[in-house]
């Protein structure tokens, strides 16, 4: 059993060694294709973020107990506000204001609302193939929401902390990450193929291979008559 295990391991190592050039070449080619596809085929996507905070309601009294209660209420309002931001009413108004050739469902898929746990901070994140449009949508969504929330809930407590700026670098595709993953997969597949070829190939090309495999001496070699001719 120990000998069989040793032989099996040797076969695996030999398989990788014999087909090392193929493994390296296959991996490099696949990584090259990945770089080409990510850079020249896949459309880049940009991300713009506007940050808001739920502050103290204008005109509210400045009392410590009231401020603490306001903080607790505002943290609960974050979830409600997040849903309102992505509502049809807000998004359709943004589409109208910016004169966008988009449907509500398209806009909804582009806009993502994230909150920071146990805070009153809300991030409006927009993914788009056009960096300029991504910035405009993020900022306009925040502006429309800030105006409309006064009418919806009779509360004026939304403050825009930071407007979105025009993104310079795409967030997708991630060329380095995607190429690395393709390289790992290609290397693994080529190794499996090489090992499979080695394990299923019962041909002995040298007398030493037979002796090494079974530990018996080679008595003689039958010549290839076709080659002799």
C-alpha cells in the first residue's frame, strides 16, 4: 500500500513536470484573454456617493433629554428614509428633473441606499456607465429627497454632508481581481488535465521508467521494426 501511494504521488508530480510548459502557457493565455475582455469588451461602471445625515429638527428646543430622544428617533428614521429615497415618487422626480431617458425600474437598479449602523448617516450610491450621470443622479436624488421629506413627514431634519463628485476610476470590472481569479482557475484546470494524462497513460518511454515503477530489472528491449526500416 505504501509503495502504491508513493507511485501515485510520483505520477502526479511527473504529470505536472512533464506538462509544465503547457500549464504555464495555458495559464498565461487565459490571463491575457481575461485582461483583454475586462479592458476592451466589458463596459466600465462608475460609482458616485452622496452622504446625508439626519440632524435635529429645525426649531426644536435645545435640551439634553430632548436631544437624546431625537437621536434615538432619528436612528429609527434612517430605515424609513432609506425606503423613501428609493420610492417611485422620488426616483421619477429625479428622472424628470434631469431629463433622463430611463424608466423607474432602471433607476431603482442603479441607486443603492446604505446606512451606517447605529448612526444617522445615509449614503446614496449610484452605479452607472457614465461617471458624469452617476454624480448628477446621486446629488439630485439627495436634493429631491430633502425637499420632499418635508411634505411627506412634516420634518425638516435632513442635512447633506457631502455631495457626490465625478468618479475618475471605474469600480467594475476589477481587472486585477478578475485576472487573478482566471489565472488560478486556469492553472488548476491545466494541472488536473496534466495529472489525468499522466495517470491514464500506461506507456513506458524509457527502460528506467519500468524499473522505477515496479522495481524489477529490464532483461531486454524489443526493437521497433518499423523504425529499423
